[in-house]
């Protein structure tokens, strides 16, 4: 588990203030569990985990921050883990704000159903050609199976609902991540191994982070 900067109570109090300002509320504290925040909208819940330990008055020696999106208590999206650099809380805030803007803008399909988050390959038309997207990309898709959907229902972009300012920041982060993943692929290494293992654990232990 990566080690990082240690933040104190004052640092966490400042982060708490900006999180409350954008509508997040503290997750009910349980002894031994890290401090977190949550936000509910359109049938989705966002959890933001900070690695901050209230009993010690500082962040844990080891650990990474994370922003998860859940539906019916099941994780439907988990982004990359946020290392505790000196910009840790700034980065965590941006990812939390982006997640909030997404769930607030959760689209409705043409059959009047809330679209769901999907990560994987999607076929899209570009002119007369049909191309497949990267398996890492996320989209909003209709919950009705495509073969049952008369006329089909196009996927909506993952960036839907993001403000220009947040989108500009996120695009830079996505490009940086894609560059890193391409370098790993060139070396024949599997991408996001730790993330896959952690996601499997997190789906069973989200309430006990």
C-alpha cells in the first residue's frame, strides 16, 4: 500500500468545509473507519473516502483516497485511486465534484428509463463506419437490452453534465492516465491490476473502508 503525505486535522477541516459547500454530507462515523462523505441524487450514491483517521487526528500512514459511485449499494463505478501527494485533497475534491455533476445529469433514455453506467467496449458509428471504443472507457447506456430496443438507443458520453472548467481538468487527467496505460501495454504489462483486486474487495467492504 502506497505511503504519502500526512495531513492533520486543520487540513481535513478545510476539506470538509468545501465538501459541505457543494452538497456532500459526512458519512456516519464508526470507530476505526476512515472519514468519508456521501451524496445522493437520481438513484445513485457517491462515496468519497479520505484516509483520515478521526481518532489519530491525521491521515493514515498508508492508503489512497477514492471516489466510488453506487446504485442499490453496489459499486457501479470506481475511478483510479488517489495517491496522497501534497495536492491530495485538491485532486479528491475535483473527482468528487465531477462525480456529483455526473449523477446530477444522469440521462434518461428515449424509452424514459434512467440510463446506467457502463464501462467497456461500445460500438459507435463514425460516418459510414462502425468502430469500437476502448474497453476502459465509460458511458451511459440504456438498461434495456439493445436487441429488445426498437431502433436502438445510442450511448451517452461519460463527460455529460460536466462543467467546462471541470471537463478541462478531467480531460488532462484522462490523457495523462491513457499515456501511462499505453506505456504499460507496450511493456506487455496488465493495466489496473491493483484496481481490479481492490474493486473486488471494495464491493464486499464498502461500508467498512
